[in-house]
C-alpha cells in the first residue's frame, strides 16, 4: 500500500508544473490578425477564439493590426515573448507572398515563427466583366488578342496574390494588359465594366457569381470547388501549374513551448470538424485543412518555394 501511495505521489509531482511555472493558459491569450475586421477570415478567427476560450477556460482576445501588407501585425507578434500568450493568425498572402515581394519588409517569418496549424484554404478565380462577349477561358483569350488595345486588369494592389496570378496568366496566355490597382472595391470595377478582368478569391466573389453580375472563367488550385463544380480549373483548360491557393494558418513566436503548440493544434483540429464550421466553409467555398504542426510546416515550406517561382516568373516586386 505504501509503495502504491509513493508511486501515485511521484506521478502527481511529475505532472505538476515546476515551482514558479504556471500551467498554460493561466491568463488571457492574445491572437493577432494582420487584417481588417469584417472579412470572412476575421469572422472565422473570432469563432475560433470563442472555441479556444471554451476549451481552455480563459479569454482568447482577437487584436486586428492592419497595415504594411501584414508586416505591422506580424512584426508585433514576432517580437512578443514566446510564452504562448501571443499568437498570430495570418494568410499566406501576408506570411509567404509579402516577404518575397517586398524587400526588407521588417520580419522574417521563417526565423520568427513556428507553425501551429493550418485552418482553411480556397482557390482564386479568373473573372471577366459581363460586358465582354466571352463565355470561357479560351474565348476570353481569343477575344483579348483580337482587340486593338490592351485590357484593363484589376487587382487589390501591386504585389498582391491577385496581381501576381493575373500577371502570370496574362503572360502564359500572351494577352496585352494594363494593370489597374485598387485599394478597395476591386470587384466593383468588374461589375461596372470599368475593368475587363481580375483574379479574385472565390469566397468574396461567390455572391456576384450567383447573381450573374460577373463571368467566372476558371479556378486555380488542384480541385474544383464543391460549391461551383461546373467551374473548370485553369489546368483543365490549357494552363497547367496554376495550383495556387490562399490559406490561413496559426503561428507562435519561435521558442514557444511545445505543449502550447500541441494544445492549440488539437483544439484547432476539433474546431475544423464542428458541424457549424463545416457549414460555414461550405457556404464560403472554403476547405478545412486539419493536420499536425509538422504537416503545417511542410505545407508552409512548399508554398514558399512555389510563390518564389511565381515572383521570379512575373518579376513583380514592391519598394517599401
């Protein structure tokens, strides 16, 4: 009996944090998102924070820190103490593309962060204005080449994912364009016919597609969207290699304890499988990406390699 009591006491002692150390989380956790409030990503992270709060019993507080193509929020998170109380939720447009396109952006994502979990992904669409007398990608390219002048190609900004992909597509297709960057309401320029085409994400363009206010031509990525199964992939219509997708991941400052990474990864995977989460993903044409931190690390590394090739092909950089 005494031996059993001693073993139980020893096990309890090993499971107890060392003197002066607290079990994580013992206080509120800050989650930095370098994007604006009100976006689908912002909505998702708020729902995730609610899930984490229920699971861990402490508040998870979302903090929007916009600006600098994600650099302001990312740098803030990178400089935080690696104690598990500051995390970063960010898309690859900020965490992969921007550091490649913008020299001296101010933070090195590979050195500064460790991956926790991927969350969801979606493809990008080549979209034409309704004023164009085209119905598919081949017809669009033929029509564009027959015009006396260049087409107006819209984007949300120089060096953005949409700009890179649209430029890559126009190079592969051999069509002349003039790039027209917009800071806001890029899709309005397509709806009104001010611009001829754009590469935009399938989630934010979905309702315009349903209302027949724009003409979707083809989708990037490796699989068709369940929400719009009739839309072909660019690889299916003669443009192989357009496997790019936008994805959102959770990261922690390098040096964050492994137990924090594992706990956050486990709860993120649980959130991804909730019926309400799956319902929202289906409505937004988004796909959940469960997996381990190691899965996320490999995925992140492959994406960096891919986007570096895209930037080399287009030659697009942004002076900051």
